[in-house]
């Protein structure tokens, strides 16, 4: 099998389900290692003669929050009994493995998107690249305040904020009809509230209906943080 396909891309769970216990690799590479628990990684680690672990310790450690079902609209989560190390990345750093820091950040199309993180978390150590444009309505990050209240004991959503987001969605397609749009909410409950508010707002603007396609890469979507990160 390896002679035909020498490179496998699999999750740790798939490795356990699909590969024999004696299946070996020259190199095993873990990406986003700060999100992988050591107990989940060991089944892949022992299969490699060499281990490469890539990750960022400034990111959130793995929690049971993202293990919940997509249909579960609860924002609450409980921590399991922690491992000795909260992630594979932390375990490898404690094991005095040789480290190679990556300094360049090139994914933000405008430097403002990463400036705060660079200053507050990375001590200005990252090399960033300025955007081609400094100013403009479509440049950088904008803060828009919605005076809503989180319904903690009831629906577990923020209705006023959902309605405000729906108005901004219509404004986007009204002023930028050629650009796609994605909306990401913290919880499934809030994503559902926004989706319903958008559906109601669309009834008032049938001329914009063609903008709301089902293709998330060529239209519009509303997702919660979990489903958006795995989509």
C-alpha cells in the first residue's frame, strides 16, 4: 500500500480505525498540535521513526467544548480530568525537543488583523507584511456595536444582536453585491437566531435573493464557531 501511496493524510482516530498496529512510517507530522490531546496522538506517534510537531502554544488548548454534537446548542462545557500535558505540543516542548520558530505571518491581507496578537501574545516577534491599501471601508477590522442582551437563562441567544447582524447582511449585499459573505457566531443557539433573523429580513428584500446561495464558497453562510472551523 505504501509503495502505491507513500503519503497518508489522516486524523488520529482514522489511524486507529483503518491502519494495522504494525503499520510504520518514516515520518509522522502533526499539524495544529496545540489542539491535540497527548492521549489521542500516541497511536500515531509510535508509528513513526521521526516525529515533526507543528503548533502554536498561544492558541486555546483542547477542551470538551468542541467534542459536543453540532446539534447541541448548549454553551456550557465541563473539563475532563486533564492529561499531564494539555496538548501534544506542550508535551513535546517539555521533552526538550529541538524547536524551530516560524517568524513570518503572511495570511492576513491587512496588517491590522494580526497587529494586536503580535503585540500582546508574540511580543512583536512576528514579521508581518503591510497591505497594499492603508485606508478604506473594506480594509482592516471594524467594530460595530449592537446593544443586545444575552438571554442566559432562557433561549441562550442574543436576539437584538441577531437582528442587527441580519441588517448588516442585507447592507453587505446591497452595497457589495459581487462579494460573498460568511457569518460566524460563538454558539449554535446564536447561529440559529441569526439564521432566522436573516431569513425574516430576506422577505423584505426579494431583489437580493440571488445573493443567498447554498454554496458557502460562492454565496452566504451562517455557522457557529465549531462548524465554521471544521468546514
